[in-house]
């Protein structure tokens, strides 16, 4: 995966509201919620990184982008179907159904 492709996947994973699986280049995996990313580095981590909330870990897990082979969207998107448009459509259907009763 190129740096550009990885950056695009990281942005999608950051916007995703479910857990992701990070596959490392060395074969390890981490499953959790991608809560932060910095593709330029920061004071506490000068290289590009992502931060994840991982079950059973009290602190955020920081992962250097150069260690990532892939990011997979493996958890359910907890906000799927919860957009404003979906809610309006459901309410309209509910009102139609109640009007027939």
C-alpha cells in the first residue's frame, strides 16, 4: 500500500464509527476504535501515527503509520442508518402507518 493509499484508508477509518482491525507489517493485529490520527507527526511522536482505543487497554495505543500494512473495517458502524435523512424517512412512514389505523 502506498503512503497516499494508506492516508486515504486512515481518513476513512477515522470517520468510521465502528471498530477497525489494524494489520501490522510484522503480522500482528490490533482491534479497536481509531480515535485520532496525525499524518504529519506531533511533539510526542515525530512520525505520522494513529491512536486507537483498544478494549482492555487503559491508555490510547499509538501506532506508527510506517508499521501499518492494512486497516480493515471489521466492526459494525454504530451510527449506520442514523442520519437525519433516515430519521425523517422513518418518521414519515410512522405517521402514514398511524394515520391508517
